[in-house]
C-alpha cells in the first residue's frame, strides 16, 4: 500500500534534486535494471525506455505535495526540477520501506547528461544481446543521435561501474 | 505468386459495429486470423472487469485487434504515393497491427501485477516461438516474424511504421476509444476518425497531423480525457479490480503455505511458482479463471471464499476519497482497528491510486520525455499540439490523479465492539454517518 510511492520518495531523498524529466526516467530505469526494486513498468519508446506509470506516480507525488516540481523557462523549452518536500520527508519517516542504499550510484548518474543516460538505458534495454549486437541495435534504433565510439565505450564503463556498486 | 503477395479470390469482410466492415484481401492476414493463438483472443475481454459497471462491455481483444488492423489498412491506403511512405512495409504494418495484443491474458493487468508477468513478453514469445502464428509469418520471408515482433516492441528501426501502431495518436488508441465507448454505451469517446485519417501525413520517422486537422485531433484528445475518467478510472470497476487482485494474492499465499485446496488449482500452479511457459500461459483464459473463482467460493479458507463470492456476485468494496498526505495517520489507525476487529487489512483495506491503472493521458512530452503529437504547419515546420491548441493545453495542465480507500462496508456492521465500529466510521466518513 503506497509502497511504490515511498520507494520513489526514498530515491528523491537520496538524490536531493533531479533536473529533467527524461533524466529522471532514465535514472529510475537504469537503477531498476541493476535490481533496485522499483516496480514501474518500462517500455521502449522514441527516446528509449519510458514508464507511463512512473510519470503518473510522479504527478501523484507532486499533487500530494510530497515532491516539488519546479518549472524553469529556458529559451525555447521548459526544464523541470524535482525535490522532496518537508511533507514528503515526514511521510517517509512514518512509512517503513526497504530500499538498498544506492546513493553513490544516484550521484554518479546525476553527473551525466540526459543524452548519455538515454544511451546507457537503451543499451541496458537490450542487455540480453551480445555486446556487438547491443551496439548495432543502438545505431539501428537511434540513428539520429549519432552516438560516437567514445560514448559507447564510456557507457560500457558506466554500466560496469554501476554493476560493481549495486551488486 | 509469393505467399506475401497472395490475395484471396474474393475480399472477405467481418461485420463490425465500429468500423462497419473489416476488409481482408491478403492471404497472410486471413491465415493469421485463423490461428489458435489469435482465436484465443475471443476468450479475453478487452476491458477486464469493466462489465461489472457497464454491462455492455463484453467485447474481446479479438474485436479490438481486428479493428486496429482495419484502421492501419485504411491509413496505408491513404498513404499510397506520399513522400516517405514505402509500400513494401504494408504487410509488416498490417501484421503488427493485427497481432499487437496477442500476448494479453485474462484480466491482464491484475495478473501482471500479482504474478510479475508482462503481456508484451508473451506477445514476443508467441510471434517468435513454436506457434502457428510464427510458422505463417516465417512463410512470408525468413526473419519476418522478428520484424513484426520488433515493430510491436517499438524497437524496429523504422520509426514511422512503429508510430502507426504505437504513438499518442495511433491505430490502437483510435480503435479502443471508439470500441469501448460503443460497448459501454457512454456518449463520450466519439470523434471524427475519418477526418484524422485524411490529415495524417507520413514523415521520416513519425506520423504527423496536417495543422488544418487540429480540431479533429482536439476532439480525439477530449474523448480520451473523458473516457479515462468516466470509464477506465471508474471507481466501481476499480473496486472489482481490487478484489480480483486480492483473490490472486490470497490463492498464491495459500499455495505457498501448503494449503490443501479442495480442487488442485492445476492451471494456476505455474503462476504461483513464477515460471509460466508459453503453453501454460495460452491455456489460461477467462472461462478457466471464472471456473476456479466459482469453486473457490466453497473453500474452507474464509478470505478466499469471501473474496470470490464478492467478485462473482458483484458484492463489491465501498470506497472513500483518500489523501495519503493528510490522512496517513488515519490509515495507520484504521489498520490497527481492522486488526482488532478481526478483519485482515492486507485483504480488506486497500489504497488504490490512479497510477495503478494501465491508461494514460495525452502528454506534451516536454524535455523529450515522450514523443508528442506533432502538427505539420503550412511552412513545413512541426509544432507540438498543446503549443497550438488552447483546449489541449488546458487539459494537459489539469490535476489528473486520485487515490481511493476501498473496504467491505458490510463487514463493519458485523463488528461486535461498538467502539471500534464508531471509530472506524468516524475516520472513514468524518462523522458524517
């Protein structure tokens, strides 16, 4: 009962602030891929793995006053910042939820761009394929992104690093 | 003539209450419809428990799948000769449209939540596994089954083809909104699909809407919005869904506790064990589930028999609005009181949130969260729908979430301790009773 909401609040409590909706989606997906027990269902979409359930749950948390969503107007687009509110902190204190500590991994992901996390999450989506097949699939489904060889190497490095931290 | 090009001697038609006729001319499509895996969809209702609220909602995944196929067929007819459209993709699109829901099981949403299943996994398994559907697709050309599976999984390299089947204005949604409106009998859900099909334009990696057709799309978005609140999120349907979910949880729990069922739940064993083979998955349809629920009413376990009796006889849980922020202490207290009264809150006190439901609203997809609906402006530029339409913008900004607390009101009257009844009702109804 409300456990999935509490897990997300725990995530925000550790992240302090997350900037960008796409980034938020990819961070949760990547952590889930490494066994962090988020229950949201992800599907592959135009910009990589996406969960409508996660979007709606974040909307619920904002409407309940547990998460603060700040809309920043940029030159030709909006940017959203998310953080846990005092009400959210109080709720978490009353609600026991088991979540493995992943603050180090969250910090690591926060330092990456949403474009890069789109690459990493896409690679993880095809994790059942061989390494060569994953790279071919990335170019196949994301030709417009034109990911470079260096970015792919960097992404594999991050995946290895997260595997060490989270296993 | 190659199998992929083979046409039936005469066009076949299915009478359809939404599209009037579903037209089939391709041999491949005709053969796919006749497979046992596709015919199974007749035994899976499109809207699960919604018929408990709207008694007409008995239509099946079979009806819907034919409808999606028909819409895609018509879109492709309109695309003939247009730039960016490659007619070699025609059969791929139509097969993917027809088969997109092939892996749905009975009451999919509840089953997926309780048994950690994914109907999309089974769609892939049916298309790629040892099935009649797979044999037919591979007769088209080796590797064709994988292509169809990729389109449905949205991982195919041709984004235009993917967006026909799955986007924020796709054939899937256009069919289910109209079909669900028709069978539930509500007056929402209707929009001018013919107009939308006429203003759809293929571009390199998606389908866009000619800006002159914006008002038809506004109507579609409004229908979608109304259907979500009036039909899909209906609180009575959600009550039935809550009970169904609890039945499955209870049966699984009893199995794990070595409970001795009066009749061995053979069809459920692999679900309880979390290892469901494709063969076992395909054997479970709604009639089998109802059969077990009917029998479980006679079980010695009081929780299982009560929940099944409620589900079968529409003796549903009641609900009150619930705000987890302001009422979390109330919830904790209710849990204690239910326990004191001998009512297991694990099964009889349930918070249900809108995010627990498998439906979505239109999203402008800011920050590349999700691909929005794009209008094709006269100068060739693309513009996101809500930036151009005041109606869509106002709907997109609305508060669209809610939480309800479900409980069996009839149980409260049976509590012997008057003080407990009083405190529970005071919390639930804020002294209104």
